């Protein structure tokens, strides 16, 4: 991934800059990484990999900007966020093109992911209403009580490669409108969208230093987790890293929300509208090459629906068009790196070795003219058992597994037995079955005839069990809670301040 200095073969490539203090910043670190174009397998640009000195520069910039930004009225902060939303709208397609180039997801998927991020910016622009405290008159004689919602301080976001605009936009507009300053550490695999958003924030009128961007790998992450000038950390990524982030940052006294991995099940009942369910599952399993934390990666086929379901899934999977991300009419692009491609292929090999039935094999896909691209074709397994690796682990690629179960009870038990609890979906015509599923399944986000139940911006996004470490989810009202601290004030203007001064006050 990285080298101590820039290799001679890439000396002419542009370098994605840091963004510190409202402008591009020269890194202290000499380490560089390669930003790849997954469709071609070629290096697209270079990215500096921050060290502790670089992170400290971003923190100092954020801390210097904090007092004035915290003192800025919520309405004025919201107006800047609203202007940012307008600029995102105007630059929507350009951002999507950066994402498609560096991540590999197809054009329309990149466009849609930016739109879902913009929706959180829209939500954040109304935050002054959500930042109101509460007031109680005369809780005691001549005593009033009220609460304030105040910023946490300097916040950091560590975000994944699969949504280089959307996930940062789940964090940064909410943090900023609440009066915090922010440091973003995007994935070093596709960092350009983060810097472009920093430019748009500056154009929107955000003061210098309020938003900063540093790139990097574990060295940069550890510097963020250990820096005493950072008050809160938000993270989205794999479960092992989420556990590490939560434990390390919490031990350093920081507020933490760390969203981890997933193994999302779609439960298909015998009474489901089968063509509709198949269409929905195909999009949810293979869209973005399966590189979504909300992707459907396992199907629980209930009762006698299994044979017909697998046959239709196989036919649809074989018909999908795979190719370079910016090619019109493509259903699925490449995965993000050559290393990740090999990891996915290893899971497919493990499924075969453990006795699963490989119905559609995507391992040998070659795209003419793009032989060096990081492509994996749609892959489908049937007759998978709960103990198999391909069912237990998050593959994060275009691999769908089908587990056959007898009843809805069995399906709920299968979902609840997973160590993950991010998202799930039920396909049925039965309101009773749907209500029972909603009540009993131990998962944070549930869809009924909706395959990817990502909540709207005014609801919270987050899972249960090992899909979330921390108490609060991302965006929505829970995002406001995460990025603010409550201060309770008890106030008296009249009366004898010395009366009963040695007693615990009882105001009621």
C-alpha cells in the first residue's frame, strides 16, 4: 500500500493534499500511498499518509478555531451548512465521478450515495430547532431550572472506503452545526472526495480551521485516538477495527461511536412476491459489488420457496453486466483493490471446501480491455449451513449465500444467532409475520419488503451487537446527542442565599 518515498514510476502523478486551516497543507510525513483506479488496475494518484505531527497540526488548527465557531449562533452555523448543501447539489456529478474512479462503484450508484449524504446535510440545516434546551419554572421557591445543549469540542471522523462522501456527510454537518470543529480521516484508498468537500465548505463560508482533512493508515488513526486535543471520535468500518477504536479512544477519555461490520439476512417467506423479492435481493447483494455494510449477503429461504428462489436468483445473477465503473449500462463494477479481490476469492474457495453448493461462480471473470481491473463476478452459493465460514464472516464482496430453513422461527433464530446485528429484511405478504419479525429480530435496522433499510436522515443509522460499539447511532436526533453535551442549570435571582447553606437543597 505505501512506500517511504514516492516511487519513480509514479513521480508524475498528482498528490491528494491534506486540508488544514482552510487550505491545502504540505505533509510532514514522507510516506505515500497509491490511490488506484479499480477498473483499470492503474495508480490514479498519490496520497500522503499522515504521522503524529500531521495529526497534531490538524488538531491545533481545530482547537484554535473552536472558541469562535462555538460562539457563532446556531442560525448562522445552519446558514453555512445550507449553503454547503447548495454547493453539493451543484457539484453532485463531479463528486460522483471522483467516487466512481477511485472506488469502482458504477456511476448511478455513486450518484445515489452522494444524494443520501446530501439528505443528512439537509437535516443538519434544521439543527437550531434540535439544539433547544428545556426550561422548568419555579422548581422551588424563586428557583428555575433549565438545560443547555453545548458542543463537545474537537471531533474526529474515521471513515471507510465504500462510501467516501456519504459516510463523512453522516458525521461532519451534524458535528459542525452543533458548534464543534472537525477532523476527517477518510480512507486512503479513495481520499479525493473528502478534500473536494473541504473546498466546498470553505466556499460556503466555513471559517478556516473548523474542518480539516488528513489522510493515512493505522499510524494516523492511532495518532487521532491518542491525541489529548480530540474530544470525540466517530468511526465506520469493520468490527475488529471498531472494537479497537472504541476501546482505545474510550480509554483515552473520548466520546466514541464505532460502527462495525455486518452479515445482513434477507428472509424470504413462502407467501412472498417472488419476482419482487428476487429483484430486490439481487440489487441489495450485488450493488456496489457487495461493498456495503447494508448489503444483503445471506438469504434465509423459508420452507418450499427455496428451489424457485435459488433458480431465479441464479438466472438474474448470471445476467448482470459487469464492467468499468463509468461505462453506461453497467450493473456492477470492480472491487476496490487487488488485495480485497484476493480476500473475496479466498472466501469463495473456503465455501467450496466446506461443502456449500456453488451455483454461480464469479471467480474467473475477465473484462476485455480491462484485464488488470479488480473484478469479481456475481457469486451465489446454495445449501449453506450456519456454521460455514461464508455464512459467519463478512465477505464484503459480490457473494450471496442461501441457507434453507423450515419456518419463520428458524429464520429469526438464524438471524439472532449472528454476532452481527446491522440490517435485515423480510419478504412476505403477511402482516402478522412482519410484525413478529420486527419485534423479535435482534437487529438495529429492519426492512419489510425493503432490502436495504437505510433510515432517512432524520432517523438514526446503527446496528446492534458487534455492529456497534457505543451508545449512540449516526445522524438523526442521536447524531445531535452525540455531538452535544447537556448542561443543567439551576438558577435563583431572589431570596436569602445563605439560608440552609449547610443542607442538601430540596427545592420542591
